[in-house]
C-alpha cells in the first residue's frame, strides 16, 4: 500500500481537524503505536472523493413510524431466554487470536479482553470508540474510531435528525433507538457479498486493521458493521445523557461463522431493545 496510498485533506471537505492533524483513512497500518496509528486511504483518488462527496451531500431520508419500529424489538427483560445452544463469540475469538503477534493478553479495566494492534478489543459490554473488533473466523479487524471522520459525520446527521423529530420536547428511548438503527441501515446497506468484494478489492488480509469508515464510504456492511456503528452512536448519545441504558453486543452466537451479531440495549425501566440485522433481512 506504500506508494499507492493517497492522503486526503479533510479540510477541503468541511471535516473539522482533530487535535492531532491526521488525514482520514480506510485501512490502518498494523505497525502503528497504540492509539496513534497513521491514517491512509488505499484506493483510487476518484473513488475516495466520490465517497466523501456522497456522504457529505446526502440528505436525511424520512422514515415512517411503522417502518422505524421494525429496526428495534422491544421486549420485557423477563421475556429474554437462553436455550443453551450456540457458543460465546468472544471466548472463541480469543482462542483463535491468542497466538497472533498483534494480540496482547494484558488486561486492564479499559481493555478487559486484552489488546490487538495496540487497541482495546471490543467485547460484549466494553467501550466501542477507539476499540477493535475481531471475528470468530479470520476477517477484517474493524477499528471503530471517530477521529477518522466518517463516524463523526454520521453522529452529526443523527443529532440533526433527532432535533427535527423532537421539536420542543424530550425524546423517549423508543423514539431515539429506531432513528439510530434506521440511520445505520441507510448508510450501511446489508450486503455480505459486497463487503467481501470490497475487502478483496482493497487487498485487506485476515485480521488486518480496517477503519469502519471504509465500509461507510462503500455504503455496505454485514451484521458486525451495523451493530458496531449503532453501538457507537448509542455510546455518544449516552455521553450527552440522551440515553441512560446499557448497551451490549450479544455474546451468544448460533451462526457457524459467528456472523449473527445482535445489539441489545437495556433500558433503566427494565426493557430490552434488540437490533438484529440478520432478522431484518428476513422480514
């Protein structure tokens, strides 16, 4: 990727610079120091510019309340059941990567599953922003970090949308969460084949660090990309005290490849809101 890497001036597209002046990226270098990886886009310049302009120029689509409700299922906590089938995706993932040179088993309160490539591994209830998500089977190692630009832009779009919906009143969880999921589904169309094709085209190797921004630029994602992005947005809303519940990536998987990620939000009032990308595809 060395000689073909193209840097993008984010100021030219109206994206505010962070304290550390770095260009945005799609694929991260695995040799970077912890939390300071250099950022680059390994793709033709025209495609990169087209992706930026598409994202920055996109309009917020109105979605009916009926279709919005399909994005999250609301269940009483007592209705959640476990039939004992499946496996723990995070335990199986750790067994798979424990011998990889990028993995460090050193655990801290901020990285209870250890680190990979200098970043905290994302687990069931760990912080999302700044972390890295690894698969049960070898796949791209997804970096979730809003310093790359794409997630920050998505969050701002969500804030605008919520302000349009709320007018002069405070929104409830049942109104906010469907907006989150609808925005994610809009920018990350569920298409596993397109995800595979994008990774192959960009030469992404198994367990190579890739910013989730790459998939936002492509406009496609699988369950893992949708769930991680929704979790990031909820995490940001919690910082603003717009949500007070607990969010987690469901640890139990019944999928052979572990590709059935679901997001669970537990409200302070004792309800579960479940975002299940695979189930959405079967509606």
